[in-house]
């Protein structure tokens, strides 16, 4: 889809802090993270919502969600996985994507009402490198 920001990222038209990529799926750090290390897992092919995604592709996406989750567990106490479908469910980008959000004990994060944070200069690259290394 021409005006989809995630399709532009997949095509390389918009840069991202990529932590994983294969033939079907890309994972990159969210630029407005709920917590640092917050990763988006996105199919390369455009589908708006989960019911649109073929089961075989959905399995591949979930495999990457698991890889990212395992990588985050090496540096964090836990993680949330969120996936929204349609505007009413707070889907801001109409392209299927999973949020994998690192959590730590007593972080105070309310994932239902998170406030976006910002990376300090050079910090996103540090989180990118750690996560890429941990994904293996």
C-alpha cells in the first residue's frame, strides 16, 4: 500500500532500527516506545488486520514475536505482546503489527495507557545492538 508507513519501512523508503529480518517478517524498535526496547514485529506484505493474514504467515510472525520476546528476557524481567485491530481498538497504523514491550518489576508501566518515551541521543542504537545480538 503506497501510503502505509510500515510498507515504506519494508521497502527501505523510511529508515528504522531493525533488529530482525527474514523473507516474510521485519522487526524494528518503535520510535515512540512504551519502554526502551519496545519492538514492532511486522509482516512485509500488507494486511490490515489479523483476520486478513494467511495462517502460514501468521505462524511466521508469531515465531519472530517469540524470538524477540526471548531476546528481551535476557535483559528484562518480562514482556507484553499487544496487537490491535482497527481504529476502535487503538490500531494507529492500518498494517498488522505486534508490539513486544519489555517489562521490569515495579516499572509502573500501564500498557493500556502508556505514555511514549524518547530515546536519548545514540541510545536507540544501543538497544538495537543488544536486541540484535540477543536474537542471534
